């Protein structure tokens, strides 16, 4: 018997999700039946492939035509309200705001909180599965948010960056222009996502001991040359060692450091040593993101060297960390730092 069944794109997406991921094999079978019917396959073909009787195929086709995708989940009729345009409008309005803006004591939406809000506004309580299905249809996923500093796009910051660009362009030819920054390394490994076997808890063995080292580093904005130094702390004397390493690396050439106003950088002893070594400092705007390209180098090296791995000791980890960064070609270092982009703020 020929099957004549058409699906909306949203229905096809929901059925594919249930067919691939639903924990109940009966629901996966029903979804498979409907997908094959929509593909134009005959009952005889579907029955031979899925070992389903004609009465089973007819029953689930009828239920789907009467109740949609929810009817395949085996709920009694009327146990859950049918999702409607009104419910979708409530959901869309909620997602356009954070929960605290609507009076809830939360900053991010969860499925239970959305169900509570929709019930309050719509007068009916949808199931968690209905809400998750609609969220997927609206292209929402469960993921970790990122930090967004509003001040980084403020007129004050843009004006400060413009003044820095003008000051850097006015520097004499042959002047070495370096971004400087530092990062902490912990023996306890940071965990990062990766490909692991489904159904098995992936684990990273650790020793139970922790230790810390600080890596100070600079990168030349023109050549990509890098200087790194590993220190036990992150205080002014540790920064002084970095200033001396920079002066040793560049000889008698004029050096300008672009760096933030951390206390170790602004300390009186640091100012006196920088003046003694002939190193000029240009201050980056405070509390801004995506300004110092060293941040990107740190992130790349931590992913390659530190993540999901317990090193034998912190000094071995710091050595591997620095060696990886030094193994990059100048072109690779500039690219990973984001300075080859035409949108990098210093070269606009």
C-alpha cells in the first residue's frame, strides 16, 4: 500500500532527533516508520525492513496525522497540552530577556524555569520534552556563556586605543614594539572538551598535588619574535626579571612595551628599572578584552600542553609550555595571536 504523508521541516527535524537519540526503542521505531512513510516508501517495504505489521504502520500513521510528533511518545490523549502559537510566542518573549529581568531569582533560563514561566503566562503546563524540542527548533543549545565587558566597546576605550595607535605610529624607525603579559600555570590540569566514547565517563588521572608557576612573555608586533621567562611568583621582582630578559634579547635598540596597569607593572621599582634599561611603557586600557594578543597565545598553549593532562611536575609543564610557544614560526605566532587580521586594533 502506498504511503502519502508530508512533513513540515520542524516535524522532520524532531523525528530525526527522536529516531537517533530517544532512549525508548519503541519511540525510535515509530519515528522511523513516519520518516519512511514521508519518504514515499510502501507499507510492504517498511514492514520488511523494520519487521512491522501493516496494522502497526497504519496505527502510527493515523496517530501521527491526528496528534503530530507528540503522539508517537505514547502519552494518553490529553495528558499534555498541544503546543500552540501562543505558547511559542510566550517562549520567544521569555528568551528575549534574562530571567532576572522578568522577576525571577536566576540569570539564565533552564527548562524547569521556562516551564514555570510558560504555565504562568499561557495557563497550561507543557512538558520538559516539548520545551526542549521547541528550543532546538529555535536554534538554542545548552552551552557555557562567555564574558562580555561592556566597557571594551565604550567611547572612552576606543579613544584610548586610537591614541595608542597614534603614539605607536610616531615611534622612530627600528623601535621594538612588544606586547607583554603573564599567565599562571597550575599543575592541576584544566579540563577541555574532546572526542570520548559515548556512555563512558572520561577521566583524567591526577596526582592530588598542585603547584603554580607564572610565565611572563612578550611578542614583537612586527617580527613575531617572542621572549618568555618562568617565575615562581607574579610580583614586581618577577616582572623585573622580565624587563632584564627583554633588554638582553634586544641589545641597545629602543624598546616599547604595551601592557596593562597591573600593580607589578606600575610599581615605583618597576618604573625606575624600566627607565634605567631604556624601556618605555605604554598602558593599555584597563579591564578590556581582545586587546592584548598575548591572551590568545596563552589560550592556545594551554589547550595544547596543559588541558586534560597531568604533568609529572610543574617545572616540566612550564618548560613544555614555553617550548611549544617558541616552536611556532614567527608567522604562526602572529597568526595565533590575531595580529595578522586586518581588523586587529593596532593596525587599523
